[in-house]
C-alpha cells in the first residue's frame, strides 16, 4: 500500500506537472428565484464579477439554477434536470473560457430516463469540461427529500487537474463525512469545494439555529485541519418554499443561512459571508503555506494506514 504522503507528494511535485504557487478563489453566495433562466443569468454575472476581482477559480452554490426543489416529492420536477453535456454546461463552459477561470457548477443531471444525479461539473479556464463529481451521500430528512430525486454517485471521490492545479469538489451532505474529504485530499487536491444548500427550519431556528450552524462550520474546518488542505464552502441565502410554481402553503420552507467561507489548512477562516445577503467572497490559496502547515503538523505522515481496514464496516459490533 502506498503511503498517503507519498501519493500527495507525487501529485503536487511530479516533474512536468505545473502547479501555481498561489491562486485566488471566489465563492459566489447568491439567492435563487423561481425561474431557472434568471438564476443562470445571475450566476454568469457573478462569475464575470469574480473574474474582474482577480479570481482564478470560481465556485457556485448547490443546484443554483433553481430554488431548492427537494423540499417535497414531485415527479414533475424531474423536468428541471438536463444532460451533461447540455445547454447549461455549454453556457458555463463559455463563461469559464471568456473569463479565463476554473469554474465549479452544481447541476441537476439527467443521465438517462428515470436516472438523475446531483452533480458538480468542473470547467477549466479554456472552457474544457475536466470532469464531473456525482454527490455520494444523499439525505432524506424533512424538507430535504433528496433520495426521491438523486441516485447516489458512482464515480467515487475525485480530484481534478485544472489550470490552478488539482482541486476537489464534494456536494453539501458530503460535507459531514470525513472519509470523502480524506479520499479527495489523498488524490492531491489542494482545496476542497463544497457547493451547498443548507438552511434553518424557521420553527427550529430560535432553539437550534446557532448550534446547527456551528456544527456545520466546525466539521468543515476539521476537514481542512485533518487533511492539510484549504476548504471553500458555498451556500445560498434567502427564504424558499421550493415550489417554482409559487403555490406552496404560507410559512412552509427553509431559511438558507449563507455563511459561505474559505479556511486555510489549519482551519483559520480567511473569508466568511453573512447569513442574509448575496456576496462574492475572495481568498487566496497558497501552496507554500499548505506545505509548511503539513511539515509542522504531519498528520498524513503519521497515519496508521495498516490499521484502518475496519473503517469499511457499518459498525464494528461482530454482526
């Protein structure tokens, strides 16, 4: 078995592989309206704005083309999905090429009739589609009925070669699982992006809101620390019923809490968004800082990879 640090060392420093020492990332925190065309237009405007601010890599929120429709089960909403490649990816590819940015975009993928995924597409600065990541962990909770819509990903956890070096992306519910972060980092990703759609049930916010947000923020900072990588989390904002037809019962819905953030390999927050407004968060990824952090906190060096086989068990209880 190859040691984790050796794998990372080859990924970052293999002769002939060009990796920028520093690059700037932009996290687009936005609200989403009932019209997919309007959301796409807004997202493309934000990509252009981020590029003008100096971004090399831009990440959009989860399922940004629509309101978060998974708040109910409705077979008619499968019509919101589109193939990859498709009309949406054509526009995103053109935007990446026009603005010379690497672009991460979360899409509702129609793979085949009756087969759909929650998918992140990664476009390089020349517009090329470098690959896709299909969300692996699919929730099924009140107002998050994703198992009705999405087949779990079958491509595994992936890092992608881009003009900014190797980057990784996971999607929303994946952010609670350390295994996904670890396996993506071990493929050489310098930063993990988490396009997200998470919010408060308004009736629960007063009692549980602060602790829910703190847990969400803490678990993702821990991925940065444990793996010695940057982490960029991109959430939406605003109150949504998830009904693009606009006829949901009043008072039903989710208040998306924003709070998008970028943290460094020791979990220090470099940029963080508000809970209640749209904004573009900018921050720098410095690979020299990443290496320095790993030299002083060599968690990957000291992993006991010979002792981790039981991690593939659901529970270690003899059953």
